[in-house]
């Protein structure tokens, strides 16, 4: 790992620490403070967009479009499947964490 990469990682860690401590003014420029719900919505929208793109590519290939190859279609479909599977795993972990918090004694 080069010195520049280490500096970037350290800068990101400082930003995360500042945000966790509630000091958004210490965050790096260009990085907006996003809430968890916004990050989750953005990731769900990204998975949805990937699935829409794969569906459009499949349809174009099935209709005989010359601009789309079988390899591109297969890669897009696999990418959408993997992203959806990852989203499902994150959802499952969130549900498990919620259940664990709800079962904590007060």
C-alpha cells in the first residue's frame, strides 16, 4: 500500500470518527453527512437500477438487437443477481439486529 493510499484511508477514518462524535464540521469537503435511511434508500435504488438495466439488456438481446452481446447480458444479469442477494443479506442482518435490540432487557 502506498503512502497516498494510507493517507486517504486515515483521512476517511478521521471523517468517520468526526461524524460518529457528532462533529460534522470536521468532515472532509465534498462528503455530505447522510443518514442511515438515506444510505439504505440509495443502495436499494442502486440495486433496482441494476435490475432494470439487466432486464432491458435481456429484452434487447431477445429482440435481436445487434448492440448487445450475450456476454454483456449474462454479466449484467449476474451483477443484478449478486447485488440483490447482497441486499437481502443486509436486510436479514438488520432484522436480526432489530430483534436483538428488542429482546434486550431495559
